[in-house]
C-alpha cells in the first residue's frame, strides 16, 4: 500500500513511535503471559509490565498516590464510572456541550432508566469559553451530583478549562470526571488535586499506544458499584468482588499486548518530556490551520475560539458535503473523517447538524509528506469546485 497522508489522529494516532511496535511485539512473543493468573514466570513478567505502565501514567500526571485502573478502552472506563456511581432519581448531572457519545449515551440511558436530570453547561458560541456566572447559577438552582467534562473537543479541538469548572463544582460537593481521551500524554493536568475524582484515558490516541487499552485514574479509596462481574485471580472462592477498586474493575484476562505497547509509548513520552510532544503537535496544528485558512473555499468551524486548542480542526467546504470531501481526499491518498464524529451535542452547539464536518487531526508525528499531499488535494478540490 502506498503511503497515506494521515490526518485522522483524533480517531487513533498513526503512526506510533517505532518503540511501541517493537516492544509490544517482542514482549508478546516472548513473555506475554496472563496478568495475575498464577505464579509462573510469564504471568509475573506480564504483571511487571502492567505495573510499569501504570507507574509511567502516574509519573506523567504527577499523581503517585492515585489508583490506575486498566480497561479495554476509554468508552469502557466511562461506562464503568457513570453506571457505577449509583446515580438515581433527581440527581443532577452536568456536561459540557462537547461530550462524546461515550458520555452522553450512558447518561441518556440513566435518564430513561433511573430518572437523572441531565444539564448542558453554558458556553459562548464564538469564544467557546464557559460562562462561569451562568454555571454557578445553574449549580445553585440544581445542585450537581456529577460534573463530567471532556478535556478537549474531538470535533473542533477546543480545550475546556476544566480546572475552573471543577473548582466551582467542588463547592457543591459534586463528583467530577474528566475525559482525557484526546489529551492524555499531550496536555498537563494536576491529577493529584482534589478537584478531580476520576480522569479517563485512551491508550491509542495521544498516549501513542495500541488499540485495546484504556482506563482511568482515581483517588485511592474511591468506590464504584460493579458493572461487570468475573474472575480476577484473587480470592477466587469468594463470590463477591473485592472492595478494592482495582481488583474489582480489572476482571477477565487483560490485553497484555496493548499494555506492553502502552508501557513503551509512555516510556517514549517520558524520555522526551511531554512538553516536547505538546510543542511538536502544536506546531503541526498551527501549520494545519494556516494551510486550511489559505483556501478561500474552506471555512474552519469555531475559528474564533479564545480557549486553547489541540490539533483537531473541523472544516466545511463550499459546494461540497463533508462526505463528498472525505471521498475526494481519500481518492488522493489523504485520510480524514467526515460526519458527526460520535459527538452530536458538539455539532448541535456548533450549528453543523445534520451533515457534520470534515475533521482534520494531526499528531507530533505528522510529517512534511503528509502536508504536501494534503495541500495538493486541497488545491484539486478548489480548482474543480
């Protein structure tokens, strides 16, 4: 297959650092035992790698006392948290207007089945900044049981000032959950702070690891009601799950290959410093924005934002639907994503329903060849439009 100019990193980063591929493959071939299943050498090696991967995540987020729970994905982690918090009739849950379906669908289920009240926080449609006065008034009117916020939008790249919103939420003793699917390993967040109860990560995105590994950080001693039940290799005669959150949540055989890859990718980020990865991705983001702005037939969605942004940019093209643009770009060897990106709340807020947008997303490993091919493809669309 000829090289594809890849601008779909918000879905999953590609390529990964070479060490991610090499280490995961070598470990799985030579030491890929089952974590927590027996005392044999391969099981012990797998357990050691899982511990090293968790320690790397704690190092990245300066939270040595936090628990790290591995799940199969960020969606898995979000479901365990949202369905495990024991939300019930009359509980007020607040979200940003940018949340992914991995958040909104579980909450929609809880609204139907448990009669929770779901509220969307007030943000400015031009600056994409929160209206703190309106948020505080909303919390006074409907005291929050839970506030859940994406750290950055997977549609337009807007970075949400989660610290300020969570500080207000904690005055009302709300639980707080941060969805870091688009930012873990890329943007800092003080997870040692009491402002955050849970923070979710996706291994295959900005952590530069493989598919099949995600999870969450939480304060030590936190509890959730179990959503899944099964074996964890610990005290197997008991039919009740352990109360320890890690032992309760990490049931079934874990994805040793993906965990090994995550260990390698986080080694790479730590060795270079996350600041370096952030600076490189920011440079790619600025280049992408500059390129798209140079075409008069292209409109960037949310271009007037005053908040921070990551390298995720949505655009609309004169005379073409988003799906048509994705098809044309795909035929020229450029990978993007069109549509709603599993975030209909964001598109409703950004006024891009029903067709959605064309999403371009970069990473620290986007290169010159990618941009050269994209520029040629954009010229083709402009000239044939």
